[in-house]
């Protein structure tokens, strides 16, 4: 079975063809048209799909799996990605179905990353796993009892809104003290700048470079984010009795700078016996995880698709 | 099918006979022998079982469902309840099986309460639910996608160790800032006493009575616990995309004194759109929930038993 995989985010439109073994036969990336209207984004996506199909020698297409930034109505696949203002209530799933004439499955992009890490990455063989992405936002997906947990509205696994500090900063969700309000990339950069840091572009990537070079404020900014992730994971693992947590996304590239304080905060808070043993590891699949997980919605639907 | 149900805690040994409709045909309660050794507790339990069987006219027994305080090895049912020092690594499941010659299923007592509320109580018909107990400890169980979530070691749903304040008090688990460290009954009473409250026995029940009578410190103590529960639920609902939360246990008897501040803290923190709608309600089955849920492990095993 050959599946077209699509991974849609605020900065890139990724498309690929995936075989039944979960291998990417072709892959194409194009920037998301900045400030594009609904049809401009759609046209860029369709062009990207054609490129991916060409790259794979135009195999007969049997189905499409898609990951897209949230929020969305699920499983209907009507999407309004936070970072893509051109798509508001855009009927992505049905548009793809009409355009390409094959069944389409669609889920949150972070859920697809979690499915990928479980199917072919760092979480293989574990029945209870959180896969999370620390990037512009903080998202995730849960595998529980070997099955993807969708939740009532398809938002299961959204670890970014676990409260890590009830007195913490406001979150764009309307709450405050959420993990995302502290650990998402832009929040890390903003915090560093507010503390007087000015050693590069105001991005989490630049803060990471500066921290590696020994800048104290940059180090403190990554440490603060890492501790917030550790606290959220202590809560999550205690609540769900997980075996493993896989962490991907831009900020995970900070490596030990992030995972060190993360592990310390986790150990301080995860006191209950069964929460002491799970492994917290970097994701294994890198930027291909989104496409592989989108394909998993189809190719391993018995575990990852209940739409 | 007739099932013997057992619910074992630090203060009471409850036994009952339950028919296939989930109705208690007979019920017996006896105090847990205080400071009893392993065999003294066991003898009291067996005597309680005989009483329950007598009360139901000694029906032919087909299976036993049991809830017991944790921690335990699951599903083997070797138990070491925190509040029963006489049982350490007590092989409860196999002892029951030998004694009564029928299959035995056993789970955490708070998990049984959650199963009961889903099967016959306030959570009926909802696919994604947390059932929690706020009592001497704070425990719970999760129904996700219509199935009980066990977790890797049977501890899924243990909401008591969600971190609600990273700077909060030490918890008996070894962590700190856990929900249980703030909201469990003895912690509520201790906090009130430390603030100068001395208007009754040093128990959460007395604090509740005093709060109802308008005592400011007692009110603040219940409010503090309620807010802690609200924060933990904001995290839990955001993470799992739940439809309903049912709250039972002694402190839930405080009614609006608890649920008022709980709802306020929940609303402050649960900003993400899908977390704004779930209902947080009192449990419906009262003190019978433990027995009914123990029976559900057998009578509705397709949903509540994966051991």
C-alpha cells in the first residue's frame, strides 16, 4: 500500500510518499506562503503533493494521511491553524478527498509526531507513551494501552496546557501558568530578552546558541523551560503511569541544556514509586516524524486512527 | 451472574453480593482491625464475606471483584495498602482465589470507584472521564475511549500526584506540591490547625463543619483544597480532553464550600477551548461505589478489566 503523507505547519508544507514499511520514498518541502489567503495556501499544498508524487514515480495512490497544526474539528478535519491566518475553518480533509479521490485521515500535527515515534521511533514496543513537541507551541500525543488516545474532541495529549506554576505567566489559551506559556520557543526568547539578554536574534534557537557559548541569562532561560517541562512530565507520568516520554521539536535540539534541568525537576516532583522509572528521551525521527506519523494514521490505523 | 464484591480500606472492610444489573443484593461492613497482623485482617475479611453471602441467601458464587487501597502489584494483586500496616506484599488475589475457588479480579480502590461511577453513576455514557476520590488520600481512575486506563503498572488515574504548586508542601510520595499534599483530608486539617484553627477534632470533617458555621480559617482551608483540585483538573482535562469529572470521597461532602473555589480555579486555568466545557460533578453512588466498581471488574470486564 502506498500512502501520500502531508505535514502542514506555519512555516512549511511537507509532502511525501510512504510505503507500507513506513519508509519515505519521496519527500518535498516548500515554505507555507506567508500571509497567503486560503486558496494560495491550498495551491501551494497541491503543488507540493504533485512534486512528492513525481519524486516517487507517480505510484497509484490509495489513501492520504495528514497532520496539521491545531486547533481543528476532529475527525471532520476542518482546520484553523493558530499560525496560518489564511485558513480559518478550512475544510482540509474534504478538500483533499475531492482533489485526489482517495480516503483521507487527518489529525493534529503533534499527535502525528507521537504516532510516528511510537510506530517507528523512540517509543516502539511501549504500550504507554507521551510524544511531545517543544517548538513554537508545546503539543503532544498519547499512546495508552497501545492505542492513540484521541479524547472527546481529538485534543488528547495536548500537554502544553498542563499547569506548571499556578502563579505563572498568562498563556495564549486564556489560562496562566501553562507549560506552553513558559517553554514554547518565543516565550523562552522573550523571557531572556526581558532579563537583559541581547546576544542574537530573539529566537529560542539563538538563545540556545548563546547558552552553549556560556551566556548566563541564556542558560537560565533554557533551564527555566527545561524545569517547566520536567514538572509537567512528573504530573503526566504520575497521572497516566507511562513507560516512556519522547521529546522532539526545536527546543529539544538544546540537548543536555534542556534535558539536564528537565530531569532534575522531574526527579524532585515525581516521587510516587511507579513514576520514578520511566525514561524521558529525545525523539528519534527528527523532522520526518510529521510525515511518518501522518502515514501511520493510514498504515497502522488499527492503533492510530479511531476517527 | 452473581458476583462477590469486596472493598478494602484502612477503616472498613466492605463486602457485598451484586447481581448482573449492578445491584447490591446484600452488603456488610466491618471495621478493619486496627493494628491487626496479616492473618487477623484476613480472618476479619473472610468473616465479612460469609456475612454478605448469608445476607444474600448464599447464592452460587461465580467470581469475585475486589478493590483495595494501594500500592499494589497489578494485576497479580499483591497488596501493601498505605493505611494497613498488617498487609505488606500480601497476596490478596491468590488468597481469595484459594479460599473461595472462583476467579478473582482486583484493582485499586479509587479505580473501582471510577469504574462504578462510569458504569452506574454520574459518568454513564461518557467515553472520557476521570473519577476521583478526595479522602485520606487523593486517588482516581480514568475511562478513556470507553475503556478503563490501567497504565503500565495499574496506577493509571492516580491524580493525587499531579503537581499543583511547584513550591508547595512536601508530599508523602517524596515529591512536593502534589495535589494530595494539599487536598487530602489530614493535610486540610493540619493546615487549618497551623493557621490557628482549633474548633473541633483535627479532621477534615470537623474543619468542614466549622467552615459551614462560618469559621474563616476553616473556610480558607477548604478553599485552598478546592483550588488545588481545580488546578489539577484544569491540567488533567487539558491533557486528556475529558467530557466529565466525578468527585467523591469525604471532602466532596463539603459541597459548595469545595466545588465553588474548585470551579473558580478551574476556570482561571482551563483556558484552552475544549477544556472549558467539561462538567465537574459530585459522584453519585456514595459509599457503595467501591463495591459496585469491584463488581464491574467482573460484570463489565470488557470495559474495566485488562489484567
